[in-house]
């Protein structure tokens, strides 16, 4: 009796990203077969069973198939924009100066608090559509522009709603410890009390968050304050991640590792002790070249240090209104290669396999392997390097989410 599949993609070159294969796990004469939204076979044509039945067979005509792209760090849902601050930075103001003068995150907080859930969804959809058009099939979206319970929940609810309006997997992160709201009158400890005692329990009971994030930095929260948030998150059964070591080294990478964080993100100022701690904990380093570029940082993340300690490297857009208004993972890869000297293989793994790992989703997506969701990106390219090499060019031929 023939094996039953819903759909077969054949005559393709596969970049499987399997960890048991070298490099990109390339298979030049490959086949992907799906059933019930999951991959049943992904491998060489020569190993594909001869006796199969599938109502839909797609000839890829030699095109490359990669796993669907994963954008593992975004702030996609927010109100307003910060184009005026961009002009101020061009005139010489620093990110920290703008933040301390009442701009930065708190200005987006005011716009987000004033926006309804429907408005937040409508403003986020064009950004999401741009990412989807480049082959993104999984995206993480953070809150953090409410800084009070009702708006944080509204942001998370809007983020979840996006997955009902578009064929994309959305993971949400509660980022209440993002910045200090004006009404806190400078009292960071009292605000962290609010995050731990009111916001986190409300978020956990709502079921709207998949993880808890925080921002450890001089303009945000100390390591001790962040640790309080992480202890509370762990008590509620929520995994953690951290904005760490972006503008200075406050030991954020090591703190993330101490709590077994899924990822530590930014990491421009991470030292060897932090990298070693992340390696021991299995915490993924998520690098965000869009923010590095946009706020004109000069301290690059220590990529060679992460390589030496075998820390897994992911990339993300960090799409946000203030420091990385970027909606292109393809450009993100080019930036990482050009600015951080990451290799083609590292960049492609960073937006597929390692992006999935950074979200705790590697068992479900991020590679072309039997049992995982059939999330594919099919490309009009002659070799994978083209996905990293080009700027402002989208060679996506077809995107597949859960087999469709």
C-alpha cells in the first residue's frame, strides 16, 4: 500500500540545518513531504520511497528550500513612532540622552497606552506582513510599552491576535521590566514590586505570555532588580530571557545564564565570564545588528568569544520604534555578516535553527526534519550565500506554513 502524503516538494536543493550534518546540512537533490501540517520526510531523492500517494506534487525546479525563518526578538506591537528622535540622534543626541530627557521607551509608552487593541493590531499588521513576505513563519513579540497591567495585557493580547489574522506562529514575551514609567517617580524598586506582585501574576493567569523578559542596563534595571523578576517568573513556571550588556557590562549575560534563560540578547559588552556562563547554561546569544547600526554603536558583540565557547548564535530584527525600526531578516543577515563578520552558515542557522532554539521551539521548527512543523521558505537562488549577500532584494518564491 502506498504511503500517504498531503503534499510533496521535489526537485529541490535542501538546506536542512540538521545538527547531525555539516554546515547547512545541504542536500542537492532533495524532497520534502508533509502530512497534517508536519514534515514526514526531508532528505535525498534517492532515499524517498517509490510507492507514495500525494494529491499535490510541486516541482521546485532546482530551487533551494530552507526552514521558514524565525525572528526571535521583536517589539512589533506598539503605538506611534519615534521618527522625531531619529532626527535628534542625527543632530548628535545619544540614545541615553534622549531616554533621560523623557523620550525613548517612555514616549512609546504614552502612545501605546492611548491605543486600543484594534489599533495596535492594525498598526502591527503591515510590519508583520513585510516579515512574512521574506519567509518568516515564526515570530516572537514582546510587550513592554505599557508598563502597567492593563496595557501590558492589551499588547500581549494584540500580539496573539496577529496569529489569528495571518498564517504565522507567534510567541509572546512579557517585558514589564523594560523601563521606568513616569508615575513611578524614579523609584525602580517600587516599580519592580508592581511587576512581581501584580503584573506577573495577572499575565501568568491570562495565559498570554510564553516567557518573561527584562532590560538590565543603567537606563533600565539593575541585576538585582532583574533577578527579583526572574525569581517571580520561575515561581509562576515561565521561562526567562534578557536584554543584556547592550550599553555596558552589568553582568547581564551571566545573570541570564544563572536563571537558565532561553536567550540573552544584544550582548555588545559581554565579557568572557558571561560567554562561558551562557555556554554552560545553553543560553542562546541573540545578536541584533539593526539596533547596533541604528543607534551607531561602536562596541561590537564578541562573536569570536561566543564561537570559542560554543555559544549558539541567533539573529533577529529587534523591530521596535526607537532603536531598530527594521522589518527585514534578510537585511539583518547581511548586517551581521558585514558588521559582525558572521559567516553565511552562521547567519542562516541564526534565523532558522538557532532562532527556534532561542524561543524554546527547536523540537517543533527551525530545521527540515521529520516530525517538525512543515514551515518552509522556497527561494529563487543558485546558492544559499545569496540570501546573505544581497541588500534590499527578496528572492522568496514561496512560503509554506504548516504545510500550506
